[in-house]
């Protein structure tokens, strides 16, 4: 079994979800007392979030690349970034290490294609919904991404940063997400990407009428596939 290197801390709640999903999957596949061999480098989300607000993507990229180098030196046989938004700097991380970097967007796109879906709605942080890196990478995989309107993007983003990353989950916010997803379905979306690792703390597959692609779970399953190859 290869050791999985996880760059976490963005937020720690989502990193804990990665750890849980990976180890549950390994136990399911191997049985008994098995769990994954893993290392996690936990960055300070307060520092990363300040860089996001300042648009200091170079600084954030360096910080995450340094974390990846530390994981490789510690024995990781593959590297994953436990956040959607910071895949904006995935190229920096990939260039810094010699072991495989498992890209979350490509992994999610593979699952969407397997389902026969080619137009999806995206719920994520404002950075992920509005910057080109996510939609363009999906387009390279033959998938069209639609995002909510301006006011709804603001609501989705503020719930992530003001509530979910702080461990706060409310029924009112769940209703907001349900309404936003219903609007995306009405606009022709055949599936829904939960494109932020905290979103599944709030909603699941029962909250929309179309197939849900939980990027966190899909990514975790792919990491286990590769670790056990």
C-alpha cells in the first residue's frame, strides 16, 4: 500500500472528512483492522484565507507546494490537495514533487463522464465559481459547468466561509442551497457538483432532483484506488 500524502487544513473539518472517507474505504475493501497509510500536512487556514482575500495566489501556491515537498520527504507515494478552491495553484504543487499529484477536478470529471452527464451545476466558493481554472479544466474533459447568479453565488460563498468552515450547519442555509440547486436544474443542469469540501456537511444527494457529484468522496475513492494498486 502506498502512503497517501494529504495537504489539509482548508478547513480542518473538510480534512477530517477526507481522513474518515479514505479510512472507511480501505477498511471496506480490505476488511479487518486495515486502514490507510497516510500523512497529513495541515496548513493554517487563517493564513491561506488571508492570501485568498488579498489575491496573493503566488504566496498560497508556495505554501502548499512546500507542504507537498514535506509530505514527499516523509514518504508519501502520492499527493492530494484536500480543497477545491486551492486547485487554482495545483500546477505549483505538481511541479514541486516527483510523486503523482492526484487532481481533484480531473477525478471528478471522470466520474461525471461515466454517468453520461455533460452539463452540471457547480456549488463552491466564489473563487471556484467565478475564476476560470475549474470550469476550463472541466471543459477540457468535455463537461459544461453552470454557476448560480450573482446574488446566489454570494449566498453560497458566505455560507461556506461564515458557517461551514466554522462547523456551523443550519436548516435555513440548507434551504438556500436547495433553492439555488433547483434554479440550476431549471436551467438545464443534469447533475450537481458539490465543489467545496465542506458542502456535504450541509446537503447531500436528497437535496436535489439530479445526480450529485461529491468531489470530496470521489477524490477520496480515487486516492484509495491508487494507494492499493
